[in-house]
C-alpha cells in the first residue's frame, strides 16, 4: 500500500549481512572470537559504570534501531529505498561500548527471529556492523572532526563522514570475509568493486538520515545524556587490533585473488580439507573408481580421468541425493506419525 | 448528497490469531448523522472503526462509503472522504511542527501552497488551535494534542469524521471544549467512546456493540433508558442521568 | 506499513511457538543452542562445490520441526524471506565460474552452478535450524542459555530489554505509519519525512524507556530477568547433544548420498 | 500501623528541560486514607505521583513514606510498599505475555514458582482478566490492557496503592468494578484522575493541583461545591452532580 514498501528488498540490508552460507568455519570462528572478545570487554566496562538508567536506555534505543531499520523510505532520483542502519547513531547517543552492545543485541535478535545471516555469521556481523562503526568510525573519524556545535557544518560533515567510513569499513569486512571463505565464485577485486561504491551511496544516505534525526533531537531536547568520554583512549588497543586484522585480511584476500591457486591452497590449509572433493583420492575417489569399473550405466562420455570421475560422482550424487531426500522425508513422516499417536 | 453514507453489510472480522472481533455487523448511517458506538472493552469498536477507511479489510461482508464499496481500488478516494482520529494523538503527530502536520494531508493531495495554507489555518482555527501552529507536538498538553490531531484530519476536509475515544485523558474543561467543537462540525460523525455523557450531548443515535455483534441500534435516549440492555452490554446510564434529583434515579450499584 | 505490522506479528508468533509444550521444548535450552551451533559449523565446513554431502543434514531441522510442532508453513515462509538475498548472490556464480566440472547425461554443469546451489542449500539448512531453535526454545530461553554458557550478563539483559521493547515500540511505529499513510494519498515515505518521523518515535522511545524501566523498578527489578521455567542440564539433554553431534560428524565424514548412489548405479 | 503514611514536604520538581512541574507541594496522607489528586492536563499530577516510589526524585523538598524519608538507600523497601499503576498501561506491559508480566514482580521478590503462579492467578482473577493470561499485550483492547496493568501491581500485594488515571479507557462496568475493587482495598490509596465522579465515590479527601501548586486540600464534597475554585482549575462539577439532560435541566457551564 505504501510506495516505499513496494521497493523490494532494500539495498542496505541486502549487502551488509554476512550469511552462514557464505562462510567457512575458520573465518566464522575467528570473527566469532573477535566479536565475543569485544562484546565481553564492552560488557565489563558497562557493568562497571552501571548507571541504572543506561541499560534500559540501551535496550530501548536498540529496539528503536531495530524498528527504524524496517521503515523504508524512498531515495530521490534512484527509485530505490533506504533505511537507517543506526551504528553511528547509537555510538553518538550512547558512546562506543554501549553502542556495540546495542547493535550486537539487534543482530542477535535478527539472527534468531528472522534468521538474518545465521548463528555462525553473527560474529562477522557484530564485527562489521557493530564494532567497526563504534570503535573505528566513531572515535577515529567522528570524534576528531565533530568539533563544532551541533547544527553547524563541521559537525554535520563529521556525521556524514563517520557514516560513510563506517559503512565502507563494514562493506570491506564483508568482502574480506566472503573471499577468504571461498564459498562464492567472486574474486576479491570484483566483489570489492561491486561493494564499495554501493556502500558509498548507502553510507551517504545513512549519514543524511542520521543527521536529520540528530537535528530533530537537538531541537526537541536541549540536553541529551552525554556518552562517557573515556572510551576512545582505553579502546585504542582494541581498535588497532581490529584494524590490523582487517588490513591483514584484506591483504591476504587481495594477494589470494591474484593467485587463485594460492587461494585454494590457503583454504585447504585453513579448513584442513581439500576444496574439491572429487579428486582421485579419498572416499569419493575410491568410490568413483569402484564405480567406474562396475557401472551399470556405462555409456557416459568421460573427458579425462579427473573430469570423468567427477561425472560419475555427479550421477551418483544426483541419484543418491534424491534417495537421501526421500529418506529424510520418510523419517520425518514416521516421526510425525509416532508423534500423532503419542 | 448521498455521499456521506456509511454502510456495513454483514461485516465480519477475524484477526490473524483467530480472534473473531466482529460478527455480521450490519447498519447504515446517513448523511449528517452523528452516531455513537458504545460497548464493553474488547467489544470491537476500534476494530469496526478501522474498517471505515480500510485500515482493516473485512474477512467477509462489505463496507460501503457513499454507495462505493470499500475495496483496494477505491481506498484512495475513500481515505479522502473519511477522516480518522485515532485514540492516541501522538500517533497522528509526526512532523516537526503542528502546522506542518496539519499541512501534510493537503500537500499530499497536491493542492497549491496558498490553498494548503488556507486549509491549515481554517482547520486549526476551527479547533481553536491556531496558536499551536509553530509548536512542536512534544511540547503540548494532552488536550492541545488532541485538538491538533483532529485538525490534521479536518484539513483534509473529510465528509465523514470518525473518532476513537476522543475525550479520554482530557481534563473536564478540555473535554467540554472538545464537545463544543465537535457539535459545530455538521458532517457525518461516528464516535466510539465510553463517555456516555458525551454521547448524550452529541449523538442522537447510538449503536451498541457486544462481543462483536450489533446488540442495539436506535435513538440514544431510548437505549440509555433500557437498563437491562445496558447491563447486558457492560454499560450503565450516563452519569448525568444517574444522580439526577429531578428524575429521582438512584445511582447504580 | 502492513508489512511492518505483519513482521512484528510474526515475531509474536515466534514467541508463542517458543512457549509451547513438547519434549523438545522441555530440553535444556543450552543443549539446543549448542547443537544448533554445531550444526551451523559443520554445514559451513563443506566446500564450495559440495552439494550431495549437504543433503542428509536436512534430517536435523526436519525432525526437530516435527518434534517441536513447528508449523511447516511458518518454517517455509521464514526460509522464503531469507532466500532472495542468497539467490541474487548465487546467481553471479554461474556467470563468473564457467569451468565445467560435471556432466550429467547431456547436461554440462559448471562450477558456478554447483557453488551457487551449494550456497542456497546451506542457507536453507542454517535458516531452518535457527528458526526451529527459536520456535522450540523461545528468545528468553535462548538468552538464558547464552548467559549460562558464559555470555556477559549485561549483554544478555540487553537482549532481554530489546526483545521486550521491540513489541511495544513496533506497535507505536505501526500506528504512526498508519496514521501517516491515511493522509498521504498514496505517497510513499521520503527520506525528508523520515527524520522527524523517526525523531518523534525516538523521543517517545526515550520517554517510554524511562517509564518502562521505572515500572520495572517499581516491581522489584534487580537487573536480572527471572524465569518461571529454569531447567537443569540432565541426562536427556546430554544424550540429545551427543547424539546429534555424532550424527553430524558421521554425515560430515561419510557422504551417504554418494555412497547410496554408487551402490545403485555401480553396485550391479 | 503508622506505616502507610505518605508525606510531601515543600516538594519541588523541575524537569531536565527547565519545566517547573511542582512547586512547594506539602501535604500528609494518613494510614488508610483514600485521596484524590485532581487538576487540569499538565497540572503536575503524574509528576507528583511518580515521587511516591522514587520514579522521580525531588529537586528540593522531601517525600516520606511511613516516616521513612525517600532517598536512594530506602528506595528498595519503599518500592515494595508502594504499588504504582501508571497512566499508560503500555508502560507496564513489557513481557511477551500478560501472565509473564503479572509474574514479573513476584519473581523479582524471589518467591517460589508455585507461589508466583498462585499470585498471578489471584491478581488476574481479581481484575477479571484470567482469560488474558497467555495473550501478548499488543493483542488486547485498551481496557483489557488497563486491567492487566492493575493486575501486575496487585500481584505484588502493596500496602499503598498509587493509581494514575485508573479509569481512563475502561468501559462503564469495568469502571464500576474497579471502583468496587478499590473500595475494598483498605490500605492507603492515592488516585490521580479526571474522573470526578469516581472521586465522589471513592475519596473523601481531594487535593487540587494547579500549575504545580496545591490549590486546595480538603473534603471532596466541599471542594466540588466550590464552583469558582473548580473553574479556575479547569475542572467542573462531577457529572452526577450536574443537571440531567433527560428532564431538561440545564447543565453547568
Ligand atoms: N491486533 C489484534 N490481534 C488480535 N486480536 C485483537 C487485535 N486487536 C484487538 N484484538 C481483539 O479484538 C477484540 C476487539 O478489540 P477492539 O480493540 O476492537 O475492542 P474495543 O471495543 O475498541 O475495546 P476498548 O473499549 O477496550 O478500546 C478484543 O477481544 C481484542 O482482544
Ligand atoms: N519528561 C518531562 N520532561 C519535561 N517536562 C515534562 C515531562 N513530563 C511532564 N512534563 C511537564 O510537566 C508538567 C506536568 O506534567 P504531568 O504529566 O505531571 O501533568 P498531569 O497533571 O499528569 O497531566 P495529565 O492530566 O494530562 O496527565 C506539564 O507541563 C508537562 O508538560
Ligand atoms: Mg478501542
Ligand atoms: Mg498525568
């Protein structure tokens, strides 16, 4: 009924959420560890200051961001729709530690309720959408620039730039994590060239919307509770670590994309298994060889020994796959019947 | 001017969770009538009101506004005809200032700026709220918010005004003012309320809902005189009728 | 707008499912969270071109959905909502990766098709398992599990607040957008309107956060969300955890579809 | 049992934005008294009530509950003594279901599950809201929410009951029931309201607030007889005391 709603899936959410399906366990696990460490650290700090009103305020603001993210608005001249991301907004309103927790909680709820991304990808998402805006964009871009009073140009630029940088970093994180996981055919370069410009636009929209929200609040309430100011010094180590990880990851990805074999090699190393299971060794190879000699359906065109073994695997795969699905459905049916009788 | 007729025909509504909120509701409200919708909590008043401009659509049955059936295709026109004032005025005020809020509807109708301005002034003036024009909504008292909310709807020059509990939360003087303002509004009015004294003041006709069905539909005075009916529908006589020494009535319970 | 409302009603539905009673619901939330996490880990460990090995993993969400009485329509709808994202991304693979890896009869299958099919399959599996987890445990249950698994308490309380406030706030947002829509004559929300609208919502949010917190304090809130049902980790939970992990491991090591397939096609 | 005394001494409150909501409010409410707090929209009623359990703290002056000054250290005990029903039921309903909401307080008191369960049922039963137990708040009608909100407080078995506009949004029977229920509650009661007829029924004593100051404090009947005072404070006589429309008598104002 509402035009903005008919614009289809909105760009922001589309590109920014990592998903389980794109991740390798190694990358997912490392990002989980990184995010868990950051969340634990911020939790400790919040717990220490424990200003009674802060936690519910964090919860309410998180709920606000969660709700506002679902309100799409049209972006003039593009025919597409945008929405609020909220990472920078939360950092400005709450300070980095509380902002990280608030964003992380939104992502947890989204992962649980909407299965947005998934559980394994949660680590990546908290890092990309929570940590990077709150602990990199906010202290290193927004704070140094936001010298003027609210409503003045320097501050407006700081908000814009903070939002853009935050989203650029987040997008970069997505690219690196995806490429390192090696689940898509996208090369680092291609993916990077696709993601960063889109997120420049998204970042600008984010900045403009954040700005207009802050302006409204400024007019409405003369005093907003000031976020605690100490966070950026104490968090410097974490920030450095996070940046380092990202840069290192980016470099590896860049290098790997120039040397595709290197990527395969890296992935095999990291995941401890060969990327293509159809090689002549191992289970499938052995099965394939058995099959090649005893096949009931012999009239396949084998192009070469390796390709051939894959072809055979594939046929078995298709048949076996179908049988598996039938079996799963059967098991489900039996369970269903038993449950009904119980 | 058969325009301002509101009609429900065997209207049923069932919410997503299975709650049957309305069952075969049928009535016809004529041009210029002022009708009260009363009934217990959860009787279905708000649900019914939300059918008049397509916020909800019937599960079965039909709604007709001015002989036009309310369906997806007619929604836009009907929303221009029917002005809806929600129970919580905060829901209706979302622009930076009250003036902009009141202008929102006319602007979206594509009117030229001068007309919009005139409409804004007229609507605010009618609600005695011209002084609020440049104020932001979050600075207003409950009564002021209520009047502003009604003005946002009046500026669309609706033919039919639908109000959900307009007097709730108002202090006695603000309530009295609002009743006066509504009385001056001569279009068709439908008011859902628990304030039966306001009904007595404003609405010659009353519809009683009970558990999603129309339990009575008739002259307000007659309905309010029927104690058995009132009791069955969780209602009681208006307070002004209860303590009246002239009528010698005893107060309820 | 209707969309927004619907989305939140869905959230409510999820909560309602989570508070049902079934054998699965009675298991300790920790067991379910751990198994689901293991599932995501194992599924994601499959390589880019792997398809057949993933199929048996459907057993997990399917059997849990049945045991936990998760409505099929609901499950499918959730998966359907998550799908477009992966379809868009997956659609790129066949274009980029044209190396033919397989022949099935006359069909030449490129790596791109395999990898995109694999991605979509993984998505369906992980989304289904997450939906089933919440539908059989409830958000409060998952939070409780996370806390007892060592997540910082502040963070868990934060999630609890978010969960509670979401419904309150969403109702407000839905009503506000509806009131706007009624006067918009069909015009969509623009970015210029978004600022003040969201700002109003935020102001109301702010006040409301204060008031709700006060209401909580007034009822003795001490910083923790207490639950009526607080389970302990029993033998059943242990069995559940280990049995599933063992199954996952087995399915990871042995490619059953391939085995069965080769027995049929090559066993004669 | 000097326990249930509520006292305000030169209480002032200024909000963060500079609004002076209360100015030198002084009064003393004794054990078992039932006191009404009336006044125009924005007079400061809600602000005052929120001082009674430390939701707000005085800018200057003091509040004493049962001879204990309300300060940070005593807050916890005082909150267990004073049960507060907020103006907006949505503020009090924040759990996934109404049952969980009503259980929230008792659970925080550390009661065993069986006791909690019993209290939940008792409180809901008392508000005739048992059927709402498993529903989420956003599926309820306005009046249903109100009842649920009161039940959440009753389940804490407070000694002093503080209610902010308890009857707004209730249907006449629910209102009447609530009045009966409150009458049966023999502890100290403080009720802020625009429903002056309820005041007449329930509260022998009335406090009139006007622009943050106590304008009058005395016997309800006397205050309601003082038309000049009422008009100055945006009030009017309770409807039951006004003329009856049925017999053609003229009404006040
Ligand atoms: N969104 C919803 N989903 C499911 N049920 C609902 C919803 N909204 C209302 N209901 C139910 O529908 C019935 C009618 O509700 P409605 O709000 O129309 O009552 P009402 O007459 O306006 O009551 P009140 O006087 O308390 O405002 C009630 O039983 C209510 O619980
Ligand atoms: N959070 C707040 N910040 C600033 N001013 C406030 C706040 N809450 C209330 N006020 C102002 O304080 C004054 C008293 O408000 P209060 O809510 O106590 O009035 P009330 O008597 O309860 O009115 P009503 O009958 O409409 O509920 C009003 O002028 C109001 O605008
Ligand atoms: Mg209603
Ligand atoms: Mg008040």
